[in-house]
């Protein structure tokens, strides 16, 4: 059986559904929940997401498929929020343990096979947009043990799945700076730790906001964000891009007219070691700024984020040195409302092999707290069929 993941609306789907007769279909019925970054799919119910909304068994759905087709509205160089949500909920497809794959740190396979995937992007895309989408799905396939079968670009003016929002008009205050933690782990996130490290160095009024407090209340959040002269986004890397809920918020802000210039800065972080794997995410934030007419002010892209978050909470020295310097430079730029080049920062004098060893040893410990043994983490789900099919 083949698997189709799509974000088409009913009318669009009816036009092509015949072609996919006999396929397992994952589509948007409005009930999908965002990944909350708990890693339960690795250490509680290995291979399967703990959120029971019918989209919880994507790892097995991917395994069952002979091949996969993904149809997505082109969004800032990547997938639409729904399709990204499905991918974010699919990390149970791989194991929590690590290996070096094509020169980079990645997860080991849970299932033995690589998956052929066809990607169909819809929307209005120029050559540069197409290059971004290509770079993004190449990264996803390296990460998810996929093989790109084809990448197709379908020009269409208004892919019907995009939600229409009320326009909001807000006057921005150049003196107001909002630090928006886009991790749904909220106060426990690494993103929050990095933003907290910047906050005391900011001279203007700054306010910390958690995206997790505004789920389904993005009109309200848009008014708050619209009123800021600068926004500093703290974004964790999810499946090589922006987490789905953060994308939803960003799309909502596209419909917020702000009077006055707005600077956007970003502090992104990731689990793997090489900070360069954040380049697609940084590019997506830039594309979003172009859509909204915001000024992209630059950012810090942090590799080894799970470790750097804790180290930086106690010291600016040792492995955290480059990250701390990067965050200081970013704070200077924010204070002067100026633009800087992105800073890519990772652990200093901390070898990748040691980082991988330390990171891998944490999973069995976390699993033990849930009554699981190390061998349980390798569990395979062979038979369960998604309730969405
Ligand atoms: C659904 C999901 C997908 C992830 N994908 C990646 C990835 O593609 N590359 C990576 O290096 N880390 C990935 N991570 C790890 C997070 O980026 C890392 O744990 C980060 O420190 C989380 O930041 P936060 O605490 O601010 O949420 C992923 C985590 C989750 C939950």
C-alpha cells in the first residue's frame, strides 16, 4: 500500500482523489494536535505518539507504505502547517539513538528500509523558492531515511487549504520588544533558556511570551506581537524546519497590518550537533519576514541545543562560549535595531562523538522512569492502522 499525506481542501481533493484509490490517506480533518516535544514516542510508547487524536501512529503508517506522496502548499520554503504537523508527529518512525549519516549526526532507523517519497509543492513559486523547497526536502530525507523520488511544483494562485483570517491593524511601539518562546515545552524549553539569557541585556521594555499559552488564540497573540517594535523568536528545530504550531502563528501574523517598522530576530536551537543543520529554518524565517514586510535582523543558530541550554544556565564559559558570545552580539543588535549576519554556534571543544554518547545514554534512563527497558525502545509497530485512513 502507498501513503498520501495532503493538505488539499475538499474541492481540490475531489478533483484528484481517483488517482489515489487504494492508498492510505492522511488529510486534515481539523483535529490534529501539535507535537509538544515530550519525546514520549521514544521513551513512553516507543514508535508511537502519546497524543491520541488519530494521527498518533505515523511511524507505522510510513513503515507500511511502499512509497509516499506528500502534497503541500508551499510555505516559506517548506510544508504547510498541517503537513508539517504530520511530519512533527512522525519522529517515532526513527529511533532516539544516533549515527553519523552523510557526514551529519542523525537518528538511527527503527525500521530497516528507506522510503521513496514524491513531494508536490503547490502555490506561486519562483526559482529561488523552488531551490529552498528542494534544499528542505533533501534535509528531511537525510533525517528521515527517505529517498526523493520526485519533487513537483504545481503553480496555482490560491491553494484552497489556506485559512482566511480577519485583518488586524495594530500600531507598533519601537520601544517594545517581545521575546516569543515558540517551543510548546513552554518554561521547560531550551528556547526559553536562550531567550532568558538575552533578556537582561536588552535595554528597552521587554516582555517574555510563551506561544504555548496562546494555542487557538492567535488573534489575541497577533495583537500583542503586532504592537512590538521588535520580536525575538525562540524556535526549536523540528524535522529540519519550523514546528507546525509556530508556522500557524506566523501565517496568522501575515494578516496583521502593523504601522511602523518591525524587526524580527531569531534564536533557533536543535538536538543534533551541527548548527549548520539549522540553515533551512533560518531561511524560512527570512522568507516569512519578506511576506510580512518585516525587517529580518539576524539570529543565532545553536547546535547541540539540549546540552547548551543547560550549560548556559550556569556558565558562559567552556562549551557554551561561542553561543554566549553569539547571544551577546544579538542583544547588541536588538538594542540598536540593526541587522547582523546570522551567527552559527555550537559546543566549543566538545567532540561530536562525546556529545552523541552523552545524548544516547539519556534515552534508556528516561525510558526506565516509564518502566521500560532499553530493548523496548526498539519496538516496531507492524499492524496498527491509522484511524484517519
Ligand atoms: C518533533 C521533533 C522533531 C525534531 N527534529 C529535529 C531535527 O530535525 N533536528 C535536530 O537537530 N533536532 C530535532 N529535534 C530536537 C529539538 O530541536 C531539540 O530537542 C531542541 O533542543 C528542543 O528545543 P526546545 O526545548 O526549545 O523545544 C526535534 C524534536 C522534536 C520534538
